[in-house]
C-alpha cells in the first residue's frame, strides 16, 4: 500500500481527501486506481499532474515503480522557460 | 513608389541596386542583396544587431537609408572572413564560447572590429563602453569581452 | 529498447572539455539562418493590426476596403480562425490571444492581419481596416485588479480554490495553497518576526530576435512553417489544433533561434500566418517588430507578495508564510501557483504556508520566462530572510546554512527531498573569496539563494553512422545555447570516437519523432540521455556487424574505446575493428548502421544556486552599479563547461536587469509606454562586471553521466542578491524591483 498526498488543488475533486491510501506498484497503476475512485480527477490527470516519489519528480514516466513505503506526492505539472 | 538607383561598394565589390526612398540600408542588404548576416533586432538603432561599417565608421544600418550608401564604402559581416580564413575576432568568439544564440554576434563582431581598428589595445572598460550599443541577452557579456581582449592581444602579436 | 538511465561513475574523455560548437562558423560569418532569414517563392508579407486600447469590445471590423486594395491577397480576423478548441480553456486562450474575438484585452492585442505583395501595400491595407471599439474601463496593476471596484475582464470567472465560492465574478481566477505544520504556532515561538510586502514589475524575456515565421499552406491540406521557436513539435501541435490541420501534414522547421528564454514556447503570430497563407493560397512571411514583441508577446507576471518569517534568537526559523499575487495577463493561468510552490523551497521549515493568487489584468498574456515565477518569489523571501538575519544579528550566510533544506526535509511544496544541492552552494559561498573582499564607500554586498524545478520530457534522437565512420546526430530539442556541441560530445564519448567526427543538428518535425520543447532546463539533460541511448543501440548493431565480419558469435565481442574487440582465447589474433572499419563494410553486412532512441527523460532533479553581489550606489543620483558578481550552482556534470558558465552568466545578467532597470511602464490609458529597447533598458556591456562562476558537480543519480539541467536557476537569485546588496549599501530595505534610481532616491528621502 502507498499513501499518496494530493496537492490542495486536487482535493476538492477527491472528496476533500489530502491523503489517500492505495495499492499500486507503478505511477500508471496509481493514477488509474485514483481516477477510478475519484472520477473527477480525470480532467487534471490528462496533463496537469506530476508525481513525486521519495522527492524525485516524474512528469511523464508513468512506468516508474513505486517502492514499498515510498512517499508519493501528486503535484501540479509546472511550466518551464 | 519610385525607386532610386544607387552605386556603392560592399565588402570591396562594386554593387548597384534600386531602393525606395524610405528603405533602410539594412532592408536593402537583407532583402535586395541577400546579405542576411546583418540582423534586425529593433529597427530603431537600439540593439546593434545590424551594425555595419560605413566609410570606416560603425553604424546601425537600420538607421541609414539605402539611398545614403551612394558612392560610399560598406563592410558587412559577410566580408569579415577572407574565404576560409576567419578574422581573429571570429576565431576568438568561437574559442571563448562568446555566443549562445548568436543573433547578436555579427553586430558584436563588426563593432569589435571597428574598435580594434582605432584602438588595438583597449582596456576592459573601453571595450565595455564601445560595445554598449550592442545588446546581447544570452551571455552577460563576460565571454564577449574576454574574446575581444584575447583577439586584440593576438592581433598585436602578444603572447596569449 | 530498455535503457538504464542511472548514474554510473566512469572516466570521461570528451565530456568536460571545451570544443568549438558545430554551428559556430555559421554564426560568426553571418550564414546561420534565423526566423527572418528565410524566404519562399511567391511569398507575401504579413502585417498585424493591433488594438490601441487596453480593454475594448470589438463592435465591428470592416476589412472590405483593405481587401479591395491592389496587392492585398488576404485579410484575416477572428472569423478566419474559427473556434475548434472543444472546451479546452487553455487552448481557447491561446486562440483568443492570437486574434481577439469579441474583446481586445490589452494594448497590442491583434484584431486583424493582412498579407500583401510587399510591406508598403501591407501597411497601407492596415490603415484601411475599420474597427469600431467600445472602450471599456481597464486595469493593469495587480493590486488594483483585486479591488472590489476593479473593472472585471471576464464576467465568467468565479475564483477557484476558496470556500465558500464567491458569488460574484472578479479578476481573481484562483487561489492555491501549499505548506505544512501550523504557522500560527510557529510564529508564537519566534523571538523576531519580519513581515513585509514586496512588489516586482513586469519584465520581458528580451530575446534579440523578434518572432518570425514563413508559413505555407497548400491546396492538398499539407502545410509547412519555418519559424523561430523553442519547440517545433509543440508549435506544430498547437497550430494544427487551432487551424484544424492534420498534425503530420504540417511540417515545422525550427530556424536558428535568436534567444527564447521561455518566450518562444508559446505561439503568437504563427497561427495567424498560417491562416493568411491558407486564405491567400501563397506562402506568407510574418516578422514582428520590436514594438510588437513588447506589446503583444508574453512578458512575465507583475507581482505583489506579502512575506512573514519568524525565527528564534539562535537563528532557527520557526514559521514562514507568504501570499503571492501574480498577474497572468487577461487569461487564467497558474503563475502564482508556481511562485507559491518555489517560494520557500530552499529551506527546512517546520511550519510553512504559501498562497498563490492568480490575477487577470489588461496586459499581454504572461509567458514563461526562465524558471517562470520563481525569481519574484525568491526576491521577496530572500529579502525577508536577509532582514531577519540582520534583526537577530546572525550572518546572512550562516542563517541560510542553518535553515537550508537537506535530504529528508519536507519541501514547502510538498514532497520530502532526496539528496539536494543547496547546502554545498551555500558552503561554497561562505568559503568564496568574494564574501570576505573589502567594500568601499557607498558599496554594499548581498547574497541570495534560488530554487527551480528542472524537468525532462519526451525526447527522440537519431544517430546515423556514415560510410566513413563519421556520425550525424539528429535531435529534436532546439539548440538555444550550445547544446549541439554538448550532444556531439556525448555521442563521441559514448561511441569512443573523436568529437570532430560527430555532427549534431536539429531535425524538423517530418524527420524525427515528437520532442517536447527546449524548456525546463531540459535540452542537454534530455537529449543527452536519448543520445546515450541511441549510441548504445548503434554499438549493439556494430557489434553484430563485427561478428559477421569476423564470423564469430556476437557474445564474443566487446566494445571498448570506439572499437569492437574479439574476446576469448580463440580470437586473440583478431585486430580490433573501429567504427570506420565497420561502417565501411555496412553495405554488405546488413545495410546502414544507426541507433535510435525514443524515451521519456525523467527524474531531472531540483536545482539550487547561490549568488553573491556587490554594488555601488551613487547617493546623489540613485544609480546603481554592480561591481562584482559570483554565481555558484550545481551542474551535476558540466558537459561543456564554457556553455554551463554561459548559462550562469546569462541568467545572472537577466536577473540583474530585472532587479535594477527593466519594467513595463503603462500610462493612465493602459497603453504601454516603453515598447522598445531604448526605454525598456536591458543591461548593456558597460553596465556589468565580469560574472564569476563556480560550477559544482554533484552527480544527478538519474542521468548516466550525472548531468543536471543548468539553464534556468541562474535567474532566480539575482533580484534578491542585488536588492540585498543595494539595501546594504544605502541602509534602507528596498522592497520594489526594479530598484531604479527614482525608487532609491525616494527610499533615501523617506529615511531622512
């Protein structure tokens, strides 16, 4: 099980949950299960989300594995210059 | 609009062209003569990307009319190297990584050459003030100044 | 093919040297072709008509007289760019920004465009277009736009992120919130608290090359565009979406780019040029003037930021809080949110809270500018940190070191950090000779830290080995500052051949798979990863070819120093085969040899920098001169150190300009008053000293050579470093950038 923290902007779309516990081995699995539980997350999940695993931010590599007891944080995908 | 016939010398060659009365030398160089090494960054004489030599003086070619070139001598970036032999400034700009995007580089090279023509041993301050009419947004000027210093030393025959 | 991107320490030969860049000779001889240096047969010239009003309803546009003018081949308005955005609000904002639909939302907003046989006709045609405007009240200031009586730009906007939701529309698009702990409890524990409001003015990226493109739409639905851009694939996608073109039928070729800094990650005039070409049936060249670049392409946000930080007497920060109000131009965006995420990212804070507030104003649509949103937040926070250090009587560097984020710190934006590099940059600053150099009269010293998220993204490269053993490398990330050199070096390193035998070039969208833009400091980070992967794939092919040439099993072949070696007792009399040997036989061993790579470069790692600045302020005129400047930043591994230094120096210079001079100045009428390089003054050569750099190399665990992005972070600390130095010199805390002479004089006067 991993505990995922949602950034504040996502919480209203996830029944105001800040932390969600979910069984997931990869980012892809995590996002699809979250979306299944909270369908309103579909919109931000299209292109607005990055996932931090133990502090390393992933923006695209949804195959990235999530280690047991990892700290997982859903962040907004930020722009660059 | 009527056009004006102009006879001039560009990079040592005789050149004739027709231009409108309100057409800048920069537009003539770029659009009529295919000399696109001079760049337009502003069109108002503020950025120096179009720096060109006119009778041995550095000018913003966007502020000179094409018609004013009649009977005069123009040097552009295209005339700076001799065949495959780069001018020492060109070589030093490359060695010092004195360019990033490179859009300002032709103007800086022309302006720096004009400086070294009149002052072969400029101080850092003299280089900085001479080149103050040329804008670079990438480098912070550090490597440009060093390249000019190094080129000047080489042209004087000083050991690097 | 699977690719292991993790860091592997090894001796590097090409990487870390300083060769001449492959595009260098073209750039010093004037042969390099930028956006405006390209022409097509039968090409028309485009000009754009722009709103003179900051805010106005467009009642009627009559283009009939312009269309009737001899030599005019097409006139377009918003009607020629129908809304195909299908409810995608951010795409609609791009469309509306390219060509105003019902309202002109800022001075310079495009309302119509013409394509004509020459510039004279085009200009004349613009004057013949009649636009009836109903001028509306406008607002350009971030704080005034939030006032209850401010004119509302978009009546459909109800602030998001606040409960309960407001019942009336306003210019505040959204609130966002970050942080952890209990700031009230934290402040209660503080011995000293600094609380201040800061303001930063809107700046422009200031690339010297104006936006330029040549667009050509054909009758068969295919189209081409030559354009200066940081991302040809992204421009292709956005333009195709806006114009209803098939993505693969639009070929976009990126010209040499004359600076971008984020400003060429967004489309402006390109969809308009395509629309004109589609209507005229001829190629169209559209080049913006400098005036248009300032008025109508994207600047940064203007901001107003409240910061409150408390600490105990021993120098431990107990709580930190900031409210950050950022303008986004006339459309909703997330610039304040990004600022709120970065604001306190340098520090290890038990109690922290930031709130980002997105504010709509009648100014151009905000665009990314190098570490977008971070410099303003860093200005406010690092100024307050400096004040607090003074207040509790602790050295400013020691104060930062004591409170710096480290591995295991919960970042102010949420996740817990892995290994990070702020500590080493601060220690390096403390040890730097600059910190202890003597200062003269009217001189002051300041320092500041900065943080930025780097990122990677979708990346694709092709590495082709020619018959003579030389290598062409096609990459899809636009080279903004020398990346063709660094990528050639990487290919040479991996293959074990000479740098001179590799030539890297930027491919067009028809020649290579999709690539994200050159943004987020990703160019060298991402494309080097794909280049390493492509080179390894090519090596695998070469080993197979060597096996055929030798007629031995491929398992018996090892690649070392650019050669295939036969290993094992039975093969030891075989002389190694070089890339050249193998390439020469390619035709008979299976055809051309190439390595390809398509990957997502991820795990770029966050980036930190520390800057030190000395200034001298003339108390009579308020003029400031930067007399010494030092940049310390972690590069992971500097592939081409000269270009890494160049990124550090360039970012610092841009930040110094922002700190001291640069700002958009609007009149009462909402019109921009300084849309040119004379009045919008970027630093010139005589304004700056040499900019010293110190490159730290703490390997990035997620890159084979340890490379980190280096492009953006260097613009984050300067606003604060300069402000702290000026404040030190004049003895007054400067809270409003740019710290221009009038602001300094006013501050000095107020103090007396």
